[in-house]
């Protein structure tokens, strides 16, 4: 059996609560043998209330570790969580990497493009690897139709755009790749819209509203287009990608894509905050 350790800001959150069962389901389906065995959390309970670290560990049959370093010594593989607190990831990652451990780092990878670059630089410094992804990258619908896309329209919701827009940006970059140049932002009532414009004519529109389901419309160079809701088991497919990363030591895609996602997110949030109709990506976060 290979053991997995969770590093989190607090443990009683959706990802930490769901991943153990998802990993167990992957084991059952594909014959792997991974178990969440260890956990460390910076604070003992969610600020809004929830299970204490000891209660969480008892519920999920996990051993509490006193430090990140203890966890890294005991486990085979590390998942850095804190999905709602990306500003924590740099400090957590540095401690994990210093112990010689590679890691999957949950979305959102970093609070901004500069910090994302720092995390990848630290991984290189310590001779380890890391990757991060929204689960939406692993929707089967994207795999079936994303190749050769010229433009995409995504929809999605969530409690707040700042936390949940990552899912749509992940789909955009999965479909269109790198090279975004400008972002145009607008808001109408509770619907927010961000246009991502590429220098070569590629184009994405992201519609965010709390009530919207995830969906994707893709237009291809052949002149064909297709719209579909995202209904596939994308979280389970992402767990499979994490397990393969643990087994092979190779990341499933290049860090340049994650850096592009962080660039786009930073500029979307800048435009939203400043009320800027059009923002140049280079001006906001450099190259």
C-alpha cells in the first residue's frame, strides 16, 4: 500500500472530505493501492465551524501529524489542499519540497502569477515536481471535442467568482492553449462576463453566475461548433491523473499551462476589481 498525506489549512472542507473515498474508488476500479493515511492542518477547525482536526482524523481513519515535516517522513505521497486559501500554498509547498517530496497542489494553485512562478521555481530548486488543476480539465467532454478549437464559450457558477472562475479558465486553456493577450470584463446584475482575447484570433467568453451549471461551446477551424453541458465524472478522472503522477513521477501537462491560467485569472480579477473594461495581460502581471 502507498500512503498519502494531506496538508491543509483546515481539514473539514469539501476536498479533504471527498478525496479519500474517491481514491478508494479508484483503487477498486483500477487495482491501485493508495490510502489517505496522514494529515496536517494549520488550524484546528474551519473559521465558520466544523470538525476539529482530531475529530476529522477519527472520522476518516487518518493519523494526525504535528508538522508538515513529520507527515513527509511518514507518507509516500503528498497532496497539498487548502483549495479556498491559495495564498497558503507557497509556504506549504516550500516545506514539502524541502523534504524531497513532489506534490499535487489543489486548485487554485496560487493567488497570482508571480507566486505561481515561485512555487515552480522552488520545485526545481529542490529537484521535485508538482502540478495543479481544476477538476474541469478532466471532463470527458473536453477530451472528446477540444482539439483544434478556435473559440470557446464557457459557463459556470459557484459562491464567488474569485474562487470559482478557475474552473472556466482551466477549460479555456485546455481548449485554446497559451498566448492570451487581453481580457475584457463586464457585469450585468449577478452575471459576470470575461472575454479572453488571443493575438492570433483565438477567443474565449466566460460567463459566471452563481446559478449557472458548467457547460462548454466549442467552435473549430473546420467551421463546426458544438455545445454540451459538462456531465462526466471529472473529479474521478482527476483523481486518476493524480495517481498516475504518483506512480510515474511525471506531470500530466506542462507548467506553462498552469502559469497561463494564473495569468488570465489575475487579470480577470484585476479588471473586476478596478472596473476596467479592457486589461492587457502584460501590463497586469508581465510575461
